[in-house]
């Protein structure tokens, strides 16, 4: 992760150290995470996840998109959607 890393995720700070610390202290830290898909091109990686935080039953579908330069993550976006009751688990 680049020291000048930028995230476009609301509520999370940019900068490598600040972002890593925020993730360590977030509810995601204790979540059960299953990687469903990874798609990549020359400078972007897209990761589709199923995330179930402690105390949740269905969890959420999460897509993280990162831009990579010189082997380091330099930029991040994400989208999240709760898994609705009755949904087929992907």
C-alpha cells in the first residue's frame, strides 16, 4: 500500500497508516470474509466478497476496487449491499 494511498470510501481516512488503523478498529476486523471473485486488468483489481460480521446472519455483498501502481495499492473504492432474506447465496 502506497504511503499516499487514497480511499473514496466514506468514513475511512486516506493515507496508508490511517487507513490500516481504521480497518483494524472497524467491525470488519472480526468478520467472516469469503472471496467470491477477483477480476484484474493492467492497473485495477476488483474483489467481490461475502462479509458476515459477528452477530449477523446474512451479511453483505461487498465489492472493493483498487488501483495499483508500481506494485502498490494507491487508490480504493467500494460498494456494499446487504444480503436480503431469501436471496441465493452466491
